[in-house]
């Protein structure tokens, strides 16, 4: 199981990610509010501004204080490391 650091030492399973999006649009704000109402919202921002919203295959929504591009780069780096291990 590969884990991705989403800031402040918090990790998310790379296998469970569906999307990493910016929180600016109205539909994403609606998804966050619905997750909050259902109790499936995980706030990993430590009180800072939300910069990325991570949606998992279990319908959990994770808020992160780092940019979506940074999370995506960490995901890509994790995937490349995994491929290198398979080639050896």
C-alpha cells in the first residue's frame, strides 16, 4: 500500500484516490458540504486555508492545506518509485 503525504504528516492511500481538485468551484464546495453533513469529511488542514480537496473511492472527502499540483506530484513520484522497484 502506497501512502501520499498530504501535509503535516498526514497520509492518504494512493490506491484509494479518485480525484485531487481545487476547492474554488461551487460543485466542489457542495461536495465538501455534503461530506460534512454525512460525516465523511476529513479535515487535514490544521486550521489553515484549504487548497486541495481529495476525493476517495469510499466517498470520503479529505481537505488539505497544500496545492493540488503538489499532491499530484507526490502521487506521481510514488508511482514512479513503484515502477522502478518492479523493474528490478
